[in-house]
C-alpha cells in the first residue's frame, strides 16, 4: 500500500513537472519511479530480503532511520562485506528511488536521548577504552564527539561496524541505549582553539 502511494506521488510529481516545466528532470522522475525495479536489478534482495526486511546475509534496511544522504553515502562506501556501488552502476537518483521504495508504512521513531544515562553507558560498556573519555578519540578509535554523525548513521555503524570495532546488536545495546550515548556525545564541549592555548599559539 505504501509503495503504491509512493508511486502515485511520483506520478503526480511527474505530471506537475510536465505541465509547468516540460522536459525538466524527466529522467530523474522516471528513475525514482523505478525504485523497486532498481532494487531487484542490483540484487539487493539476495542479502536484504524482498522488501528490505533483512535476511541471513544482510540487515533490515527498511526501518526508515537512514536519511537519503546517509543511505547514498553508505551504498557508495559500505562497511563489512557489502560491495560498493559507483555512480556508473546506479545514479543518485536511482538510489533515491530505492530509498523511497524501502520507506516503512510506519516510520521508526527515534527515542529521545538522556545525557546522564548516556554518560553512564559510555563508561560501563567500555566505549572510552577506544574513543577516550569525552569521545575525542584515541590510539584505538576515532573521534566520535562532539558534533557526531547523524543518529541514523551512528546507530547503523554501531550495529554493523568495520575494522576492529565489535558489532553491538539490539540485544546487547537497545536503540534507547544508543540514543542516550549519542546525546552524551552531542553535549561534549569542543576543545579550545590552538590560538587560545599559550604554549601552542603561533
């Protein structure tokens, strides 16, 4: 039902474009409408299931948590065993169509984060061991605060990391736990400018 609605919206957009801007973005509208076809053509369902619901080889990608920008960025430079897809294999407009096709009928709500709980979890789960006490990064892990990536990207990476970071499934850390940690990272103070540190100022 949702996919039909999306197709109707794309069709209406195409009609509007044709009336007021004849010929403008015609190819882009056509590609967006073909989101489900692109999904099949690229073989996404083999790993992620027919409707992106997840399968043995790949996670659920129909949660609605990834923004279009994050979705495209991940497809271009994925982690784990997923192959990357260049713009010559599928355009950003084509990926936009797939992203629209995968949107759930009921969007997944992002839980409100709690800073104090996040600080406690950050310490108790050992995040500081690699990312340092304030998320500023260290020898074993990159900086993750302040100004972390979007929550959707943060959530995705914690679930499906690359490199030496272990994955944290929802049975180990819930979405609420990760929202709390994310809020803690968001509130970390930015380091002072080099110009404000006498020993380091030029």
